[in-house]
């Protein structure tokens, strides 16, 4: 899209932004109507008070080169005067919320990670990331005081389900005929990590430092957690992770990823998203490349009486993070609740739906046994526990990561049934990390 196109009619970026309504009376022709823009921001803050800190942290930059409104990773908001003129205040408020949602959910950082992990390069792939990020946001942005602009893109437009993450949507659609009408989307580098030539960059004025960005996110998360009934479920889940950041599972599972991708059948899936290098020797022919398979992960969660509800909540956050670490492939993650005996191994659908039954004594050897019997066999077993359990005598045939909840009694042993019981330390063959 050329710069002139952005002010010419109903095409533009962001969330499928508004296409209607004339300029505000009294505005200087061609100039950004800041009164109208800031009135819309105030309306957004009134109907979404938990996002007010983030909304007012954005610095507005007038630009005729941005299609409608867009953000960069430094919390600058670029605004087209023509877009503000033709968009009603109620719809502009929704655009404000949409754009700041990209930044709060770190879509630029997540897009960069996905690009590295999956080998996704070029403007076309970044457009797909922008669309996927919009899908993640738009299913709970509008309503309750925010008008829904005409042309908003939803997962249902491509036949996809709602309430998924950006990483999961990326696996479910390509830029085919059904997505070609979305090519006008452009929310800026804050949505997909790809710098635009109309952005000021890291050295430009009025950008927020990394520490300032983190402080804004923390205050928003604090507001959501303080009044959880006011925010949708997706935002409540985001706030929980902001206060209790999960472990860096991409790094912790790195060895398992390398092991899985070098094993038999690791390259059995083909993809045209990254053509094979042999295609250069066959002009006019595009050959698919072998796609690395992420590892299958079986998560054993300690549900015994010594594990608190808060720790079980942390375990669910870690399970969601593990699913993201394997590229959003929930079908590759199974969960086994275990106290003195193991429950059924269940494929991960949503973290909220995992039945964490238990409450008795602890013997995670049963959980190990159940996890290793799942088919296909796991490439790695992750155990989330307070450590008050006996451990297998022999090393499992796959890699193991043990996540330990903080021990509530560091100076003496504790067991609900045997006060003199001293729990074994995790075995040497397991990678051990602290949770919470």
C-alpha cells in the first residue's frame, strides 16, 4: 500500500479498523484531530480501566505514511490524520485498545521467536503473524462499551476457533485465497516485530526503555489481578503469567528438541513454508523441505496433599508455557496427575480443563510409569512437584526435567503421614529448576 492510499478510502491497518464517518467539525483540514483522538482514548480508559496505564503510556506520532494506526515495540503509536477524520470516536476507542493489546501481549517479541524457531522470513510471513496476533486479540476486545468497527478480522473469518494463541493460529492458515483480502492489515512492528520505514526506531524520541515497558505491564497486571471480575478470561490469564513468569521452557527443552529432531522419523513432515534448497537447481519447481518435529512432552503434576492450590495454579501456567515452547502443538503435550497413584494421561486441550485430582500421599514413580506408557512415547518427561516423593531407581529412556515448588519446610523433613520422613533429592539424571 502506498502512503497516498492510507488517506484515500476504507483500507488500512490495525484490527480491521473503521470505515465510515466524516471529519470532526472545526478540525484543521489535513491536520491530526488530537481532540477527537484523545477523546477516544479517554473513552477506552473508562470502559477498560485496567488498561488505562498502558493506554496513557503510548506516545502519539502523527504520520501520513501509516495506513491507519500502528505501534512500534517502543510504545509509540503512529496515527493517520485521515483515518481519525473518517472514524467515529466509539470505534477509535476500540482501535486504541487493540493496538495497546499487541504491546502488552508482547506480540513483537513472540513473533521474533517464532520466526527464528520455524524459519519464517519475509514480509508475507510477518503479515501472517500480524493476522494471527489480531485473531488472538479480537475475540474479546469489543462489546461492553467498545464499538466493533466494520471489517474487524476474527478467527471465524478463516474457519478457525476462538480463544487460541497467536502461535497456534499461525499453524492453522496460510496466505491463500481466503486470506488475500486481509493483506491491508498493518499494525506496525509492535504487532509482528518487522520494522517499518515510517517508524522512528530505537534511537527516536519518546520511546520507552525496556524497564519502563516492563513497569507498565506490571501495573496493568496488578490492576487486573486486583479486580479480576472486570477483565475477560484471556486478560486474567495474561496477568497471572505477568506475576508468575513461567520457566524458559524453550531452553530447558532444547536438548530434547535437538534429540527429537535427530532421531528416526524426525524429518518426516514436509512444508512449503520453507522451500528446500534443492529448488534452486530446478527452475520453476518448488520442492518442500523437511520440517523438524517438536518433542513430545509428558507432564507429571504432583497433586498430593502437600501441594497447595497456589502451586497447582503455577503448574497450570507452566503447562501452558510448555505448550507454547513446542510451537503451540497441544497435541504433543500430555498431562498426568499423580499423588500415590497416577491418573489418566490426557492430551492437552486447554490448561483450564485439566482435571488435577488427588490429595493423598505421594509416589511419583507411578506418574513416571504412566507417562512412559503413553503412545507415541514422550521425548521428555517434565515433573512438577514439591519434591516429597520417592524417585525411580533407573533412569527413564528419555530426558527428564524436574520443576520444584518452593519447599515450605527447609530446615526439617515434612510428610503429612510420617513426620520423620526425609524426601529423596531429585536424581542426578534429571535437570532440576525452581518453580514460582
